């Protein structure tokens, strides 16, 4: 029986990856074919195919091409050409795709600005793009105006969806622009290796960085997900994720646009409306990220949560402790978890849906998929090197940093950031042989004997306490299965006089949750050193626009009840339970009167 399971696993892997590589066969640096050509071909050959569904709007591929052409003609009128940058600051709707499709077909670069940014981070993101123009959704005009005050040089602002003070009327300009196709000569000289986007890091540990994103990388990701999902023209992809991010704006979009299928856009994710939308629009696929699945699982039952046409879902961040429960409750036939970063060259897909795994690299694929895990020193936050100065690959089950070899081949290249210094920080040199270059993911992983990879933690999130390494993701998983805990964000905090960092967990809990009983519950799943020393009960968890939990502010705030209004608890080792943390007890802890 084990042999049959093994054969089935290998067949699934080989057939799926073979299909994916078949789709990617034309993605080469010197190729002149881009996503603009693909959309134009569908608009010519299958103009009536539904391209986008948004609220009560149904747009065909002919409509999509016409909308993109209007933007392209407008951009030509502004003398935007190859290499020029246009910033795009708009919430998710069809016009978002019209805008970037139109600009990139001229060879322009579109800076996809995070719509959650305000103030200095927003001004910084626009400034580092050096954009000549910014397309501004009127719903974000106030945010932009506040940030623009501090900008030394401002791009020309063009507002759409309504008037905005200090902005040109883009809607009026588009109404005058032609919807007719452009002569393909306008993109002569444009190749797949040229930049299409700047896509930004989340900025959870500092100001956002703008990653270069080429046409080659775009198609590589689009075809990769279409192949993994065996996407067809009849499929509909439900996309509730931000269009400024690679997961929602490239992967999900690409599954539809490279196959002639349909994309269902929702401006923002809604727990209450998610399954209603699936019932209404009948998607066959959806893309998830981060805690989205946990939010759905924590919601009360709804009438349409199993009344849907979903055949497969894909995404990253579906935690192992809720994987099976999520799949069973919502009757999801197939889950394809993936691992990857916008700017990185390390990407994997868990084709056969093994719970908890982020991907797989069998030993017979190591020559093709050059992802490795190397031993890592948490104190210095650098890979460990041997006497020859070379890195050491981890054995099965051993935790280390995941890295990917950098070459000029599609999928292995590293396009870097707009800032050269940011790019250099992500490159590891002389890893296994002199002169080789590898991309540092900044993520700790482990691999099992079958080649499945498992995410352990972000470097910087894992901390040491009592001489042991504590992975925040593993502690969060243990907390996540405790009744009454809806969300858990785990991090380490400094305690005066103590080596390392003590574990702390910010929790969102249900009414009636009793911290006093938590200590006993955690004894079954966590060693003593990994159990949080402090708890902070929050009304809701702060997250980024892509559903990543924010830790930096929580770490800075620590566990001082004099400055934190949220209820705080500490683990009393004598009583063996969590007790309310008073100012007096806090004083005892930081003065060393109480040993943790």
C-alpha cells in the first residue's frame, strides 16, 4: 500500500510539473511576447469570452483590450515610452487592469503602490519609483494628498472615478482616447527581460522596498500557477486579494488571462460575503493568502459555504493546524499551497496537497530546482560556514535558511530592487563553491525524507530563550488549536537581566476565554521554554494589506502595563498558570525579584 501511495505521489508531481514546464517553455529573456500580446490574441480570437466580473459588471476580452488600449493611447499622448514609470494607486476594480495593461504594452513600468500606505511610507514608495505620472483612484485622493505635502518632487496626478483636488481629469482624457488596437511597432525593442512593474515589499520591518519585476517573471508566475491548477478556458478565478501585490495581482490574474478564463474581482476581502460571492459568481478556483482561511474558519456557518463550484484553491500561509478543518468544513477538493516571494528566485508548489507542506523538491529534481536549506546561526543571523568557508547543507529534518541559486535562467535569476544596496543584502556568495551566488530568502525551513519543505519561521522572528530556539510559527500553531483562541501573534520581548527574549503572544479570543487554564493546555504541545511568558489580549489583530501579522510595534511596546491598555498576563511558574500582570508584579519581574 505504501508503494502504491508513493507511486501515486510521484505521478502527481511529475505530471503537474511537466505540464507547468510545458507552459513555461516560451518564457525566455529575449522573447518579445508579453501578457499584452496574449490578451490581444484572446480579444481577436475569442472576443466574447468573459474576462472580468466585478459587482454587476461583466466585461469580455474585447472590453478588456479596449480599456487597455484607451490607457495606452492616453499614455502615448503623455509621451510615456519604454522605461518611463507611472505609479498606480487605486483599489481593486477592472480599471486597475486596464491601466497597467495599457502602459506595459508601450514598454512603460508601472509602480504598484500599496493602497494601505499613508504619510511617509506612501511618499517614500512614490519617490523611489521616480514616477512621472500617478494614476489615482479618487477613493484614495485624501491619502495621497496628505503624503504629497512632504514630497520634494511630485508626479503629475490623474484622478479616475471622481474629481480630486490638484489632479487632472483622467476619465475625461480616456473618453477622448481611442479603444482601437495599437500598432505592435510601438513596443519594438521590448523584450521579456525588461521591467513591467515595481512591486513593493510589505514594509513590516522598515520602509517598503521596490522590487524589479520583469515581463519574463510575470509570465513565469502566471504560467506556473495556470499549470499547477490545470487551468482551462472554462475556469473562473475568484480574487479578493490586493491587486498591487504579486499574489493577487499577478498569480491570480494570470491564471485567467493566460487561458482565456474569467477573473472575479472583489475590491476588498469580506468574511461575510465570501461564500455568497462564490454562490453568485460560481468561481471554480480562488487564491488565498495569510490568515484569510482562518478568518473564514472562525466565522459562523453560512448557507452557501458548501454550495459552490470550487474545484481547487491555491495560496500561501494556510497553517497546518487549520488545514484539514478548513478543507473539510468548506468541501474544498484540492489545496495547492505554494512558497515564493515577489523578488526572490525560490518558489515551490505543494502539487499533491500534503497538509502543512509549502512545496516539494524530490531528490531527482535537485538539478533542475536548485533550492537548498543551509545551517544557520540565530545569534549572528548568518549561515554557518565550515573550515573552508563554505555553507553546510542541512540534513532531513534539520532547520536552516532556504536559499536559491542565482543564474541567468528564467526562474533562477534575481532581478533585485531599485536600490542597489538592498539587492546586495539578499545575495549570498561563495556558498558551495567559489564564485557561486545564492538568493537569501530570510526564511527558516526544514525538509523531510520525501523532499517536502515546511516553513518554520522568518529570520528575526525566531528567538532564543533559556538557551533554546523558539519558532514563533510553531508556538502560534499550538495556540491556534486551543478552544477560544481565534488568532495568535507570537514574538519575543527583552526582559532586563535575562539572556535572549521571552515569548509573548498577542491573542484575539472569544468571550469566556480563561487565560488561567491555558497553561495546562499548552503543556501537551509545547516544551516549557517555548510556552509564552506573557499574553496580551487584543480586540483585533493588526495586519498588513496582504494579511501578514504586524510584529514590530508589538515587540517595541513589550509587556509594560503602565503603557499598554490591553489586558496583560504573565505565567507564574510557581502556580503553573497565567495571572493578570499588575504594575507591581511587572516591577518585580524587571528588577529580578521574580524569576521567569
